[in-house]
């Protein structure tokens, strides 16, 4: 059982391993998804975590406000409109969008489990074990599926290619997978996993601006309408009253 395992290896090892696994699965699906879709599509679909987290709480028995269900319908309609944007058909595929949506499920699970383990395990131990697990799984996947491609790339890569890969790896390793999770532990303990999504909901805005500046990606009318609808859904979900399992009512929104 889980309790027996924690007695043997300690709660920090169990917690860090689980969180590292969920983050590894989410990152892997996200990378493969982004390679087959546009950065705008990926960012908006990943932001489904803002809706998945409160829905998961509802499935666990926590009453969910009616505003959340309205946000879900609005978000699904917005995502559909956004993915029908003809200006991005050349760089977006259904497979890529599906992988990004799958990554959102993994990331939402990570957020929920982080909220639980953050109450039990000290932050330093939790994040250190999580990073070690994620790194080992990533290296294992590289050796199993990408060793030949990596050798070919390293033998043919220019100095600029190596500099770009190094910069991306450094940013992803330090900022995204080390510093951000460390701050996330304390932040989510203060506001809860559902309320924390209001900050995560700004990701599509930054992604759209940066992809326009650096990648010259365009957004058509359908994408604009879908994006606005999706961001409105994020706002509804993130500003809804915190679910209260002891309110005694079907809908606990005031």
C-alpha cells in the first residue's frame, strides 16, 4: 500500500517520484504536441488545466459552482473556434492539438497532487526529488527512443544550433522545471489549486504575443473569437467561489 511504501522509503521519495512522473508525462506530451501544432494552439489547449482542476475536485465529491460548468461550455466552444482558424491550418494538426490537451490532463493531475503533497513534505525535499525523477525519466526516454537522432544531430549541428539547444535546455531546466515548481508549492498552499489557475490563465496571452513577435504566427477572425471566448471561460473558472465540501448545498457559489 501507499502507507507501507512511505514507511519504507519516506514520504518525500514517494511524493517526489509521483510528481516527477506526472510532470514528465505532461512535458513529453506537450513537446510532441507542439511539434505538430502552432504555439498559439498549444498554449490555449494546455490552459485547459484551469477547468480540469475544479472538475476533478467535483468528481472527488467537492461541490462545484454553476459558474464553473458555464465556463467549461464556453471554453470548449472557444477551443473549437480557435482550432478552426484557417490562418493556422498549415502549422496545426488534430494530433498535435490532442497531445497538448492530453498534456493539460497530466499537468492538472500534477497541480492537484502537488496541493496534497505540499502539505506533507517540505518544499526543498519535494522539489529536489521531483526534479531527479523527471530528469531520470527524460534521460531514459532519450536513450530508448532518441539516441540515434541525438548522435546525428550533435555530429551535424552548427555552433548556433548547439547554442540554441543549450539556451532552451537551460531555460526549461532551471526556470520552468526548478524555480517555477518551487514557487508553486508555497503559492498553491496559500490559495489552493483551483484559485491558483487565475495566474496560469495568463499563459495563452504571453504565448500569443511572443509567437507573433518571434515566430510571426498570425491569428485570424475565428482564432480571435475563440481565444476571447476561452479567456472569458478562464476568468469565470478562476474567479468562481472556492468549492466548499461542507456547504451542504449542491452549488456552493455565493
